[in-house]
C-alpha cells in the first residue's frame, strides 16, 4: 500500500492545480470589472444601471451554473476510478441541461425592466438596465456552455488552457468596450448597450475557442460526438447533483443582489458606490472561489480513489491557504480603500468625492466578512467534492435569507445605519453559513470515503452514507 502523501505534498499539488484556477476566476471576473470601470468613467448613472442589470444576469447565470459545477466532482471521481467514458457522458449531459436552462431564462431577461420597476428602482435606472439585458441576456447560452467545458477541463487538471482563454476574453472585452461604449475607432457611441454587445461577443468567442481547442487537442475525449443523443443515466446524475448547487449559489448571489436593490432605495449615488465596493470585494473573492474549485476537484478525486487520509489532509491544506488569502485581502481593504474606489470614477466627475467616501466606508465593512465569506465558499467546495449538496443547500437558504437578509434590513433601515448596516448584515449571514457548513464537513468526514470506492453516476451516495453515520 502506498504511503499517504504529506501535507506539504498536498500543498504543492493544490497550488499547481489551484493557481491557474484562481487566475482564470480573476480573469473571468475582470470582464465584469472592466465593464464597471469603463461605465463608471462614462457616467455614474449608467454604472448604477449596469450594477442592477449585471446582478439580474448573474443570478440567472449562476442558477444554471449549478449543472456546470456538478460536472467537476463527477468527472474528478470518474478519473479517480479510471473511467473516462463516464466523465465524457457527464459533460455531454451538462451541455444539454444548461441549454435547456438558458431557454427558460431568456423570457426573464427580456422582462427585466418591469420587474425592476416593481422593485422600486428609479425609472431611468430601470430603463437602462432593461436595455442592457435585452442584448447581454442572450449571452447566457454561450456563457453556460463555457462554464460546462471549463468545469470538465478543470477536473481533468487542464487548468492552464482555461486561464489563457479567459485572459484572451478579458482583452477582447476591454477593446470592445473602448470602441462601443465611448464611440472610439469610428464605432457608434452606445454607452451601456455597447458594453452589452461587447460582453455578448466575448461569450460567443470564448465558447468557439474552447470547442476548437478540445476538438483539436483532446480528440480522445470525443465530447461532441453523438451530442444529440440523450443519456438518461448521466442526465439524471448531473441534474440530481447540480440543482442543489445552483440553488445554493442563487441563495448567496441573490442575497447580494437584494442588497443592491436595498441600496437603490437609498439613491443612485449609494447604489453606484455599492456597485464599486462589491466589484472590489468580488474580485478578491475570486481567489477563494478558485481554492473552492480546487477543493472540489481534489476531494472528488480522493473519493474516487478511496483515499480517506488524502481527503482529510487536502482539506486541511485548503482551509489554511484560504485563511491566509482572506487575511491578506482584509489588510488590503483596510490600507487603501479610497484609492481602490477612486479607480472606478472619472477624476472630472463632480460626484467623485461623494462616491469615493461612501465606497470607502463600505469597503471597511467588507473587510470584516472576508473570513466568513472565505469559510463558507471553501466549505461548499469540499462538500461538493464529496457529493454532499442537498443539506448544504438548506443551510445556505437559512443562513443567507432567514438570518442574513433580515439582519441587513434591520441594521440598514431599522437602525438607520444605511449601507454599512446592510453590509454588516451580509457578514452575519455568511459567518453563520461558514460555521454550519464547515462543521458538517468535518463531522461527517469519515463517512465520505467508504471501504469500497464510490460508485459511478450515484452523486448522492457518499452524502447519504455520511448523513446516515
């Protein structure tokens, strides 16, 4: 029997796999960040509208991404058992599911404006956000295909190609924004609609590039052969594992989107400052998302190999790395908040100082929930790796909406603390989620790797054994 890997060996493997994943998530979010910076320089009200429209799109996108994220533990577990066929089947049916989801999501995108009106947003802001989504919304089809293919490649530990394609998308989006938002290089000045067109084109280019790379460099995968043919077992496996992941993520992202709505009640300036602070916090959060994805892959592989010691040691290393990253971002937010917020606002804008001051205070509050946010997303990554998704979904719903949302509202409006109170309520909900989910993973750890290897296409089996234990 092989000697178990040391913690240092796990750290090296995690960093080798995880750093490109962290980089790809940072690059992916940089597309949204580029939109925010360029639109902030274009017009503060337009930025506020993009915050609403982008949040609307992101909620739907994340809902469908649950099926994409389900691919990672399924493929990782299949590779741990040496079953490449099962990995291929899961990916194909993931593409089926996200396509069906996109078809259902489009009417919601097109009806965004009346929904935002009903949510009490300023009419001009709601109109701009609706205009943005009428174009950018169509990008959900290619964007979700990209998520499935990236999840498959990541589980195969082909993370560098994911990073390079995402970096290319960042550059293309920046050039498109420069031309279409401001009307440079002879292009029409389209403002927020220009950002929407650029985002749509980037999603289309990304999926085309990924498909071409897989077909040329990984012909043995045969991912797109007989793609039209339904595989009921694989479809069921991806669906059963994916829908709780999607709802869990929606519960969290929906919480942040709801805070955007509440900030909109305070006015366009607080909403714009909130959007800027949220962009900065979300950018640093991508480090934790990359670590969480790495946790899913490594845990899924350990379950497939029946390696209980490796699962425990890998989890310890992931948690230590996550805490270190969270402490570093906290220090950054406390040190230079005004400078970071100021990057998003045109120096000539008469409202610049007001936006920066509001955003600075929100960033200081955001520093307080870095550890909580890191803890809950890494715990979710570990739980997904061992295919434990349904109970964490319930925990997330309670943490974010039964606890986090009422506390945010009470602190922000009941006590009159405004935006700071809203953000402190977020920290409270995230902290509760981190504690309960981490406790579940470590408590049930012995049951996640049975004496015999976990079987294929049974995404709930390890979780059921652990819960029963």
